[in-house]
């Protein structure tokens, strides 16, 4: 059931246009990141995930769209991957593009898996699209579903800041998302965090890894 402006927007034509615009192979995704940040997504992933022993562990991406990030992880040898995605069009497209990845339709504030089912739950450019008045419900579900790690890559700002997104308001915000997690869940600790500045402007994204104590 559609419950807010963000979900209704992403479920409609606006979301379909995004999906068609942002479907990449792992190689294309790496090229995009190199142009944006001067570093590939694979290299970012290796900086954060190497040595954690997660290659065969259950990993969930919340807001996976067509599975760009999941396919990247699969190409790196991760083989127990799941995704949940709001937009049915993206889910159908993801299933045509992926093999051996379990992708289902659903929402981030009501994840249909039991407590601690995954060894890691992550987002990539998804928390930024969740309204501040709903963000805690999504964080709660991510925290509930992970047995150990939370991993994220999101736009960064010191304080909650709304950003106009393709001429629309109420669709994009940036903030310090790792701090949101840490302030809300005393049982989490920061393992690693790194900021990545865009090559062509002053915007900053941040990758962070948290774990349950």
C-alpha cells in the first residue's frame, strides 16, 4: 500500500524513468564512479568489506532497484545476496538482469524477514530519498534485520538538508546518516567511515560501516 509522497512518486513513472536511466553493468558502474569520484565502486567496496568474511554470508540491500550494487558484489564473489525494492517495474527488470540473487518487492519500513536474519544489511543512495519523518522507521527495520553489520553509501551533510531533485521538492535529503544510526542505537559502533568528494563539484558522499557490539 502506498503510504506517502515518496513511495507514490518512486512507484510511478518518475521511478520508472529513474530505473531506465540508471541501469548499469558492474563495469559501467565502475566507470561511472571513476568519473564521479576518481575511484571505482569495486575499490570502495574492497576498502570496507575485505577481511570481514562475508563472501558466503547473507547480505540484504534495501532499495536495490535493478540490482546494480548486488551484481557488483556478485562479481566480487559474494554469493548469498538478497534485495528488496519498492518499485515493481524495477523488481521485474532486476529479475531479468540477475541470476542467483533473491530480489523481492517491498518497502524499507516493513522488511519481511526475521530479526537478525542477515549478516549485513546495506543501502546505497536510498536513505537520502526517505523523508525525515519516516527515516527512523527504516533505520529500525535495517537494525532489526541485521545480525552484525550495517553498511551505507549516501549523500553527506552535517545537518539535515533538503535538496531539490530534478525540479521536485520532498524527494531528497542529505545528512550524517551514520550519526543517525549511532544516536538511535546504542548497540552500534562505527567500524569505518570515509568521505568521497565529487570531482566536478563540492558535494560529498560518505561510506560507512557499523556493527552491533
